[in-house]
C-alpha cells in the first residue's frame, strides 16, 4: 500500500518544479562535486571587500557629460577633430567637436568635478574613486558588453560574478550567491551572468528581466511557499525525488547536469522561507522608500533595484548586479546617438537619486566598509557629434567609478586626453579593472584559474594588472 503522503512520481516532479523551484533550477544549477561547491572559501590573502554591487549602465553613458569635464571641448566647440579618429560604430554620421551641454562643479573636500546630471551622486564625491582612463576593445554593444561582464568580446566565457563565486563561495546558503536584478536580454543575453565552462553552481540567478515592472517581480516572490503542504511534507517529497535522482546519477556516472538539478532543488527548498522575506520591502520605513525614490515614477524602478541591492548585501549575497537597461520609458538606455540632451537628462534622472540613496544606506547599515560598489557601462561616448546632437561609441577612453571597501576616497585615477577620446594616463583596460576588483576581494587574478579544453583559463585571460595607485 502506498504511503499516504506519497503521490505519483509525475506529480512529485511537477509540484517540485513549480514556483520558486524553477528559479533555482533555471538559474542556479549546481555541479557534481563531493562537497558543496558554494561553501565559503578562504581568499588568497586578506580581503578588503566581502561582496560586490555592480551598477551596470547599459548603452554607454557619456563620460564627457558626467564625470570627465573637458574645457578644450568648450573652447573648440564646432571645430573639426584635430587628429584622425579611430574606428567608430557610426562611421558615416559623425561631425565636429561637441561641448557638454551640462555644467560641471567641484564637490566635497576632494573638489572632484561632476556634472549637474548627477546632483545627488555628486554629494558623495568624497566617497568615489573615479577611473577616467577605462579602455575596452569593441566599438559595438555586443562585444563591449560581453567583455565588461566576462573579460572576452569574442568567446563565451564565465561572467565576472561567476568567477567571484568560484573563488570565494557564499556565506548565505539559503539565497543564490550571485544575483542579477532585471538584466536585459540584448547584447549578450544570459551570457552576461552565465558560468560558461565553470561548473553550473556558479551561474548567476536572474530575478526579473529588463523592462519588467518591479511589482511583477516582488509580489510573486513574496508568496513562494508551496501552498497546501507543511514543510515536513515538502521535505518528504523532496527526499523521495532526490533518492530517485541519486539513483540516476549513479547510473549515468555522476552526470554534472543531473547533479546540478539535485543541488538546485535543495536550494529552491531553502529559498522558500528566506527569499520572500528578503524581497519584501513593505517593512521598510516611509523615509527609506522616499530616499530611494520609490514615491516617484521616474526613480521607482531603479530605486527598487538599489534598495534590493542593500537588502541582499545585508544577507551576505556575494555578487549583486543591478541593471539600468533598455525598456519602456527608456528605449535606448544610455545609447544617445542623437538627442543627447533629452536622453541623458531622462536617463540620469532615473538613476541619480537611487544610486546616492544606496551609498547613503550602505553607510548607515555599516556595509560600506566591506562592500565594493562598481558603476559603469560598456564604453563611453565620442567628443565629436553624431546626428547633430548625439555622440557615438567610444571604448578608447571613458569613465567608471568604484566606492567602498579598499579604494581611495575622493580620488581620481587616470585621465583621457584634452578632448576625452583616448586614455593617456594610468590606462586601465577592462582586464585591469577585473584584476583590481578580484584583488579587493582577496583573490589573485593570476591564481584564480580553471582548466578547460586542455589549458587553464582566468577572468583576465593572459593580461591584467592591479591598479595599486587607487587602493586605500
């Protein structure tokens, strides 16, 4: 006689694959290893940072209009570029030099100049380490976005978040170690958070997608518990499924994909009790909600992501990515090939207050000391105009910034030329940025390797140098 709590195998599989189980299954498949692949691991040396929050500005914000003022562009506005321009994305529609339509002012004791596009972030000038000498290898969004996320613009490689989890594991076994909020599917898609050839355990978990209203993400997560069954009954169901799956793994000689599914079922079971609380912002104070701009249609969406980043950081999620991506009300992101004034004004408004709120809130919760915040897009923009009042792609010299654990505060690293086209001082290639980020996490980028296809691979490929000048 069958056990009274034991339904059919088909019913078990169907019930266990529904709801939050699918999130864990699709995004956090784990590899076959004797021990938990996500167990905490010691860094190579004492770390400054325990976690990363990466704020990805999809489309390529103009460094010349945000964090890298160029008086020469004001002086020579409308004149031809006095040197041969490199390869650009829009070869046929570029024009003469274009000054920034926004005013720059000095802020804080550091006196760092920041555009009026970011009045709230500017109040944190003394917390920022602004890198004005970033360099990439691709003038197209697809290759540049992949290189920023994976270190390669031509091959499918593990994402930087996956490398971090591979190197350090996680301190929270009940939530994914690597979460990306509302990522876009264009320009690389899931490759931006993929584990590539690393074991599936290290893949990022995508929560929502770009353009999806945050209410449609948070509300379902808040009701993830399997309705109608007690935790004991759920545990019994899962144990029976796992017993059958373990039998299959032995038959299939420890197939890593099947083992990954087994591990993901366990994570999904644990997440049912933890994730709803983590994503429930209803208990946040009115002041906190206002701080992040949740009371405004312009800032509420990205504000929710920034607030969730702080909440996930509190819960020791190791790598958190938030995405300002293409979507309704933001059709082209930061990709202002024309209408620079209209598009950058709108886009900066959407992110400025939430980012400043995140920095303020991380400090208030004592998280800034061991959290590394990284801001940037896949490239910058050209000093010459496109289509009248736009700017083309520029990977030859642009800006990103870091704040928090281990970096100098109120500091400018590197410089572009007087027109803002090329990095000319302390050039920081994306490989160097990745090497520096890993260093702050206590990882030697040359030692963080994985053997695949007959040779060792690493996030920084065969390059990368730690930017020691910007380290606190």
